[in-house]
C-alpha cells in the first residue's frame, strides 16, 4: 500500500479549511488528497471539548506519532515470552543466544529482540544489559532524517519555471567506498545550471553548513533566494544556513529525487570523473576545480547550447546592478 501520512503543514491547512466550514470534498481537493483520507484524519485526531469536535494540528500530530510508535510488531508477543527474554537478558545472555537456544516457546529473532530492547519493551530499555552497553548502535531515527523545516510544496511556483536567478539545489555525492568518509557537497543553480562542488571530510551537519555558507556567501546579495535539499542528517544545521545566508530553505519529499532534478543530473556528470567506489579522500582541490570547469563550460541543449558558466556570470552581473 502506497499510503502517505499527513504532514504537520497539511494538518495546519486542514484546520484552516475545517474552521471555515468547507466540506470534506472541498478540503480533499485543496490538499490533493482523497476524501476518505480527510474524513479518516478528522475522525481519528479530533479533540472533543464539551462534546464538540475540534481539530488542532499539533494535537493531531501527537496522536498520529503515538499510533505510529505502536505500528511495529513489538506488542504482539505474549507476556510469558517477554518475561523469558527479560530473564535471560538480566542473566547477561545476548539476544542471539536467547533466540538460538532451544526453547519450548516460539521466540522472536535476535534482530527483533534488539529492536524490542531499544524500543523499551524489554528490561525498560536498559541497554546496559548488553555486552557493549548499546554503544555500537547509532540511533538516528527516521533514517537520520528530520521533520522540521518547510516542505518543497510551500515553495513559490515561480521557482519551477526557472525564470528567476538565485534558486539553488543542494545534495551530497559520496564515495561508496567502505571506510572513507569524504564526500562532495554539490550546489546547483536552477536557471543557469551552474554547478559547484566542495570536498568535505565527512557528512556531518556542521561540515555541510560551513561549506554552503562559505561558498554562497561569496555571491552578492540577492543571488541566493532559496535553497532546496532533502531531509538527510547532513542538512540538520539548516537553520544556521538559512540565517547566515538570509534565504528560504525548502525540503524535498522522501524518495523524490526528481524534485531537485537539476542537482541530481549534474551529480551524474560529476560521476563521470568520480565513479562510485572512487576514493574521494585522494581527490585534490585543484583536480576538482578543473573538472567542475569542464562541466560548466559544456554547452547544454536545455540552455539553447549556451554555457552554464557564461549564463551564470551574465545573471550575476544583472543581480549586482
């Protein structure tokens, strides 16, 4: 089932339409949702005050998050099974030893036991019962993504037409090689297809923020109006980027790379020089700049066979005046 949950932005809009007395069908049309989804959302997440149903976005979000926390199969195991696993964990057994040791009861797999433990269903979530005290597990939650910031759906529709200079898309290009953490922060201007790449030692949020601020702050005022990226952890410092560059930031939907297709396409061109598996630790700044110059000097059909570098500086000159 390809079902997409309501976002907090959609819930805020839903409340506004609901308070104005619009019908479920009108709300569904405005939100681009099925009418049954709107009906179900209001039925599940309304709050009753003196027997009068009221809809509050943040309360609805909390109710939804609470239900989502029980979506997994952690609660389907019987109490005697959980008690048995608790006992063995307290006896310093590892989850794999518990799962593989012969037992009359049907037990979950060792991976499920780990999940139950980290979710707090076993020994009250006390990971110190494990040999490594849970230190090797990095829990980023939601795949390392975050849920704050404006959705790309809130971005002005004029950006899609690529008629205005100063709208940027940002992403990362990783090595794909085992131990190296080095990567490229890639920045693309939507109108001119001008492309920038900066080598980073790792994908932390602070490194990404420093790189974007350093590169884009060199441009004159008005040359950076919006930045669009995804919700991966390397963009967790988006507030700092937004404040330092004085621009709006928008976030693409999960698994919708096409929403920042300019950057994705140019990343593919960069891969001609640095294919997957290439050790990015060994890439020199001089070589990177040379390859970027080659990419930006190629005439593009989509630009009527003009060069991105020429269009970029042409628009930059207009921006300054």
